[in-house]
C-alpha cells in the first residue's frame, strides 16, 4: 500500500507568479483535501475534492484553485502569489471522506 | 477570539511523566474531535478520534471531550522521548474528513 505523496518537496517562487502543487492519494482513496500550514500554526482547510468534484471550501480566495483527476490524484494551483502564501501545503487523502491520511507536504517560499 | 485555542507551549516533561494537552473552542456546532501528532518536517498523523462528548482510550493515550465546557483534552501516560512532537487538536461540525478546524498545536518535548 502506497501512502500519500506530494511533489515537489520544496519550492521557491517570486511574488506574482503562479504555482502548481501535486498530490498522489493513497491507493484506494477517492477524496483529497488540501491544507495550508503557516509556520507555528495549525493547518487551515483550503478545499476538498471527492470523486473529481469540489466538496467543500475554506476561507481562501479564488486564486486558490484545484483539480482532481480520474485516478484521484490532485493539483493545487495558486495564482498571483503573495508573500503570505509562504507555508507548508499539506494534502490528505481518504476513502469516502472518512479518516484522512496526510502527506509530508510541500514547503513553498514566496520572495 | 480564535475558533480553536491551544496552548502553544513548548512543554517539556521528563520521561515517564503524564502529559495533559488541551484545547478550547467557541463553535458549539463541532461534533467531531481529533488529535493529530506532527513530527518535524512530516505531515500530521491521526492519534485519536472522538464523536461528541465522552472519553476514549487507546494504549497510552486518552482523549476526553466536554462539549458543555467546549473543552477537549489528550492525556499521554508513561511519556517517551519518541512522543516529542507537535500535537494538534482538530474539530469538525458536519462530517468526519470535511472542513476541519485545527488548533495552532502544542510542542512537546519528553526528556530522557
């Protein structure tokens, strides 16, 4: 059984640029949730995808968008990057929105 | 007032001590309560899950939920150096796995 994987591990971008983060869900899982974790803070829910449809969204602006593919892997896209977007981005997968398993995260730095 | 509050620590205890970690919350709609452990440079891993009020025990870990006081706790008995991590409480109103609200986390160090 393969766990949740995320790529890349680290990323440095400039303010105003766009970024795409990727998540491969655990084998057999059909739900992916994305979280933003600023340094010293708990994760904040961005959105969830269930069977390729957005299924809940937190308090994040529209420049945060996502996608889930037929194999249930997922992408998080962030446009017009701001300095405050610097954080650890976590992906969690689950089966039918049940217990979540987190990946190791992607560390994004915006300069 | 933040929706979920948690003492950020850091908390340092000697090996073998009983550790008490706590969260308070303001949203009375929360029904699902979780505790996660997060090691440095890793994603959170689920330790305990409780629905509504009550206690739940799993090995050295005990979770307590008091909805009337909007207060949840995690107790760790016989703490080990390998328990050194950040502990995050999380809660949800509607459905397990959706729209979690996390506390800021408490850093715990268990000293040998």
